[in-house]
């Protein structure tokens, strides 16, 4: 079964979303476990393509099936992804509710990290801080690094941008992660530090394979990768780099048909300038 998951990952990494979709649908016919992993994969592809409303439907149905099958770990993974889909649609209350369901079903490091980040975006900073504190209290580098990213997210949301950048940079020193570089790149971008932002997004591009499953647990997370093209375009536009619009065009190749993604319209406008 996991060989089929690996095939879907490889297809998506090559930009073959239609082929990956077919592979996941094949996986769904193998057995109940295959159907569960297929639901996560199809939801991830929907988000990768900017079909966030479709992702909500796919992940909601999949999570409900996992709960009925008494498979809390798989349900938690889908609830965490569902929370992110709701955030992309601007549904903050639904996002926070889904994040809490993820936490109710699992206390793994990835679930706590993803749920806390969504809670920050949903305006639940105090709750996110409490979840982050459980990661910070652990002795391993991985949870401590993720706790610092969450602290950075909260600081950035509260307007303390210098402290936010310091915290995420410290997180990356503790543990060199794809998501850490992505978050730091966005923070540099939003503070007008375009060379530093571009450098971080270059790292994300070079290490794009890591985005397929950020936590090396067969849980698909390639939904994060298209954003790198958009933010790379922003950083290179800020630098007045020749050909910066190509990054926006690459983004639009993936999400240009999305009806749910405001960044698609923004990328189209910026690419035309």
C-alpha cells in the first residue's frame, strides 16, 4: 500500500496532479486503510491546486469515516489539513474547531504543531501558545524547534516582527526544516528584507521534495509548495529582479483555475505588470 502512496508522491512532485489523483483513487479500492490514506492525498491535491472548498468536503468526509472506523490518528491528520483549508477560505471559526478536533484525536508532535499554527491564524493566540508550550516542554530538538516557530507566529501576529524573526531563526538552528525556512522567508518578505526572503525561498525550491511529507510520516503536505512560487515572485519583484514574473506564472500553472484562492488573482495582476 505504501508503495502506491510513494508513487502518488512522485507523480505530484513532477507536477502530474491528474496522475497522482488517479493513483490515490486506485489506492482507495485496496482496503479501508488505503481509502483513508487516499482521502488525505486527494484533500492535499485539492489544496495544492487551490480547490479549498473541495478540500473541505473531501477532508470532512474522510475524517468522519476515520472517526467511525475508530482510527483517531488518521482522523487527526485530516482535521489538521481541514483546519488549514478553512483558513484559506477565511473561515476562522471552522478552522479553530477543526484544529481542536485534531488535537482531541491525537497529541503527536506534527498534529500539535499544525493545529497551533492554524489557531494562530484563527485568532486564538492564547490557545496556540498553550499548545506550543507542550512542545517546548519536551527535550528533543524537533518539538522545541516547532515550539519556537509557533512562538514566532504569535509574535509576528502581535506586531513584534523582530522577535518573530529571531525566534524562527533560532528554530532553524535547532532543527533545519523545510517549513522553518518557508515561515522565515515569509517573515522576511513582510518586513521588506527581500534578499533574505529570496534566499529562504531558494532553499524551499531546492528542497522541494521535503514538502511532500513534512514529517516523514506518509501524511501528504505538498499543499504548501505552490505558495513558494508566489512569495518568491514577491521577493524578486521587491528586488527588481529581471524575470520576476516567471515565478507568478509558475504559481498560476498550479492554481490559475482556482475560484477559492485570492493569491491567484493577485499573481495574475502582478505577472502582468
